[in-house]
C-alpha cells in the first residue's frame, strides 16, 4: 500500500480540535517540525500533546503553545520554554509531568495493546501517592492534582518490593520524523533522532511520518528497519530545504 501523502497540510487536514497527539522528538532533535507547522497553519486548537517536552518558545511544539493551541501537555521535561512555564503557572495550561522512562513505556505499552504496567519508578513519591499539581488557577492556586495510583508488592530477586501501576497512553494521532522511509511506511531513524519517535508512532491510532529521504519499497534492508510500516499510516516526503532546517536547542561554545 502506497502511504505517501502529497503535503503536510493534507496529511493533518483531518486532525480535529480537541485531539490527543503523541509527538516524537527530544528537545529539538528529531521533532516533526513540518507537521507541527502544518497544524499551526490549519488553526487546530484545544490539543492534548504527549511528548518528551514542548519544544522552545519559537520552534517545534512551542509554536503551538505560543499560539494558545494546547490545553494539556503530558511530558517529562519542560526545558528551556519560558512560555510553557508562564502558561502552566497562570492556569492556562494543564501539565502532567511524568518520569521519562515511564513516559516512554506508557507510549510503547499503548502501541502494544497493554493497558497498564507496574514499575518501581515513582514509588514513595507524589508520582504514586498523588498530589502533583496538574493545573493552577489564574491566582496561582492549585485546582487539579494527580491522583493516587495503585501500588502492589511483588517478589523480586532482591526480595519483596513495591511497584506503582501506570496506565498506557494512546493518542488519536501520532506525529513523527524519520531519516529515511519507503512508500509502505517502513522507517529508519538516524542516531539520537530515534529517541521518542518509534514510541510516539506506536501510540498513535493514526500515525503521520515526515521523512527526510523517501525510497522505494525494498530499498531498505529489512534488518535495518527501525519501525515497521504497520505502525505508520501516512508518509510525507520532505523537500531538501525542509529536511535541512534543524535547530539547536542550546548552542554551547568554549
């Protein structure tokens, strides 16, 4: 099946207001910047985004945030985004901070048909006990907090230990970026840009992948495929200019 879509605008045209999106990338590395721009141009709003972070003020998911298009973010890191912090603390944005490994596994579980799983991460903290501030009002008062999660004791090789139950994440749409992809949606990621992209793809009911290099089916060695096409529903080939437009979150020089 040829999954190639003519443009990013066409690929995101059916994403409605209020959707939940799982979005690949880590910082600004491997983010689906072209698809994010297409969403911004489409005017979609009231979105819930599940991603490692929310970009920076003027790039990536930060553009949707600045435009007031996000109502909720599930992330493990808020990073360098001052607007993110401002909206969160002023009550404009709901934020569910999640340990990074747990966030990754919640998306992987969602894409694997696993409803929930137990992990040691967060036991004995507000992650398990509840009470993490999810939303403030415009006066800085906490009006919504994280719930208490079930904790169970299991026998391990180190004796009995407690584990907290974490629910899987499934998004309405997944937005990701790959280095190379074929028309069937088989993808290869390059170096650290692999990060959350396969997981975000797995967790999306409909996944859209922007690819820097489009090849024909059979051109990718099956042993080199990082994400099988079964998880990808739409492929958007990028122009050389789009593929080369990559930002650095924080440049450090000696």
